[in-house]
DNA sequence: GCCGTTTTCGGCCCGACTGTTTTCAGTCG
C-alpha cells in the first residue's frame, strides 16, 4: 500500500459521500486528508507505526483509524458501506471537468449512469438532455471534457509512478540473484506523466527474479511471463514491464529501454555511420565483436560521445551538444537555496503557521523562504493594509528566529482581467518578493491573455510570474497566450518565470523552461506549498528543470537571497521618491 | 470529520462565472 493508494480510498469516500448528498464538510475532510497523505514526503505507514498520524493537519482520530484499516486491509468499513450504496464508477465521472456532484447524482438516479461508459451512451443517445439545466452548450462541453479525460487518464503522474517503481525495485534488489535493478523508460527520463513502468534487472538467474516479480503483493494480474521478460498490472492500474539481462548487457539495455525512441534512432544512425551496431545487448563491430555493453557510459563512448543525462534524451539537440562538449551541467536538488512561493494560514487555503513553515524550511536546508499569501480578490485574501501588517509580522518573526531560513515578506498578487494588479504598486514596492498570477478568466483570447501577463510584467513591481500557463495536469489545459512575447517582456524587465513544482501544475513545463533559458529569462522553482511539509515538492520542479536543460545559473533561487531582486529594486526606489512630498 | 489565544460545540470561504434561466443552480477557484 503506497500513499497514493491510501489517498485514493479516502478520495473515493469523499466522492461517494458527496454524490449521496452527505455532509459537505465531511466530504471536504476526506478530501483534505487524501491530499495530505498523497503529498507526504515519506510512507504514511511509517507515521502510523510511530503513532503520529494525528499530528498531520486535517487528520483526526477517525481518519487516522480509517488509514490504519486501509493500510491493513486495503479498504475500510465505511468505504465498503458507501460502495454498497453508490456505484464506484461515479467516482470517476466526478473527475470530468464541469461535472459536479449534483449532476452526477442526477445522471445516476434519473438516467442510470454508473460509469464512464454509460455516461458516453447517455450523451450519444441524447438522453442526457432530459436532465434539468442541460442545454446544447453544456452538452457539447461535457462531450468534449469526456474525450479529453479519456485521453489523459491513460498516464500516471511521475511523482506517483516513481513511488511504485522504487517499491518494486527495492523488493527486487533485496534478492540474492539480483546484481542491479533500475527503472528505465520515461520514469528515468523524468517525463511528467508515465504510461507504464519499464524496469531492468541485471542477473544470471532470471527465473528467481521472475518468481519474485510476479508474486508482488500489489499484483492485480500477471499479463505475461516469459524467461527474461514479464508484465504485470498493479492494483492501481499501472502496468509494469520487467526485463532481466546478464550483467554484460545491462548498460546497453539500460540505454535502449530508457529511450526516447527518437533519441535511440538518432544514436543508432550515428553508430551505423561509424560502422558499428547498437542494440539492447551491446555495441558490436562489423564482425560481431562486442565493444561495450556492461556500462551505459561505455555505450556512449563507443559512439564517441560523453554520457548524456537521461532527462535530455529526446532527440532535441542533446547529441549535437554532446558532440561539441556543450552539454549543460544540469541543476541538482542541492542547488536550491530558497523557495519563493509559500502560503501560510493567512491565505484562505494555507494551513500552516509561519513558525511551522520556518521549521520545515530549516530542516530542508533552505536559506530563505518568501511567504506569499493571496491578495484580496481571492476569498479571504489580503488587502493593502493587511499585506503590510502581515509583512511586518513576517519580518519581526524572522528577526527573532535563529539558525534557519530568513523569512521574506511577499505576496501572490492576482493579475486582474485587464492586466492590472490586485494591490497598489506602492504597497507591492514595499515587499521583499512579489509573485503575480492569474487565477480567473482563463478563457480570454490569446491576445488578451498575453496582454494581461505583459502588463503585469511591465508594472515594475513584480518579481516573478506564478504558474505562467495556468494548466493543471489531467484537468485543465493551459490558457492560450504567446509565451515568447511574454518572455521578451520578462527579459526586458528582469522578471523571472516560475516553475511551480506542485505535482499537478509543473508550470512552466520542460519545453517552456528551455524557451525561457534561450530567451535569457531566469526561472524560479517554487513549491507553492499550502502545508509546510509540502515545501519539499520543489524536487519535482528540479526534475522538470533538468528536462528543460536548466543549469544553476538559470535558476534565480539557486543563488543567494541578495541576488533575488534586480530590476524591481529600482522601481521600488522610484516609488519611494514619488511618494515623498 | 476536523478544529480550537473565539477551544469540546458550532463553525467550516464565498464570490465569480456560466448556461440556463425569468431568478438561479451548479461548478470552480
């Protein structure tokens, strides 16, 4: 049972309670608990053993008990009761954009819709029009959301896939027959979503490895099992493929199964030109003599190249760069010195105190943390006076606390419909760090969205644009805007672009990071944590940054606090001067 | 179901937006 599995049961309970019209606050409690469990840096089972589950925010005695039950049995009493009253397929229907609990309930009770399949039929047959408030526009929106949903759900977010991969790999590594066990494929390349897991094992006794692999407790189905190759499906729905190879082929196989396909083709073409042959079993000359295969580095060396980090292997210039000795020195986790987008209890949706945030930041070795609560156009967001009061509180606390990160007084200010900011410039100019983000009216035209972002950048009082595309993976597409024009403005005004590391955002994405770098715009990698323990999510951002070719120098919070603000400091000074009589 | 410097009961975010409507329900952030 991984954290994601426990979270999934809790989240199903939330949805089923919701569709039954149960207490909405209970629904929210389940949902929040699911999020907290899903975001934990370590296994929830360890906290349970230590008896500290109830110290987590949003988890009280009842949910702690349910988590215990789920860990032991895979489900719990209340989940079973709910599942007996509501078809479980309803849970999935609720994930469709624009379709909430009320509509799901109507669909189920009036039309007998119980899963995605029957929903599709109800739409296709036109019966869905029998529901109240179901006109042609909603019908079309739902049909399109359903199509997009089915395409998206085929893949699992990387951060979850990695947990499953590590769990299985550790199990395999414990076998005496196993010399090495590694994840290949898109997990190793750190792609943001993963279709299935590709695992490789180096061993001279494949039979024993196969036995262990196909009898993992999580297995729902053994799809195939041969002598050196097997596929299973886990309870979570994830497919896992395993290949077992002898040690002298392991490096070549690791390269081959890491891909990407187009990178492999490019490298093989290069090998052919050099008169050698590359396969998953090794590198061979014309006579079939083995030149390399045990280590991946040797495979690259055989084709005259330095080792290329897996994250770059997309046939997007990495082979040329390797040839010229111009591969980037990719960012690593330890390079990050601070986090510049963190919410405290002052935001309606923040859940941790400044002290808790500081303590987690200290544990992670952060040198600085910007507290950036929401501005007033968000519910319970801060108005001008409140922002300044909050800033005073942050600064005075930071002066008192010793030995940990410096707390910076910041704000996440909303970019309004016309591109103006939700707080006066003279207030923003008095803060240490200002993130500006769009949280509403996502569906304006490309021109309007671009203008909103550019105007915010040109305000002179903004340090970074938060989650610049607004996308939520598997849920909401990015809004339409001209990234290159926004980057040009950002470059001109010294404004950074955020790489928001929340696992459902990862925004900027890898390609956009690379564009930012090429445009000479620095990126900031932020957790956007709403609970203190989620500060560590920046590690997901580092994965994306590496795929985006980012180096330490490209990431502003990989440097000291003294170098955070550049252009904006001058603007602040100007405002101060103007404010003088 | 959680939570508490308003503490063991009684709150818990609420306004904007949209498509459907003659006055608002449902969804979203």
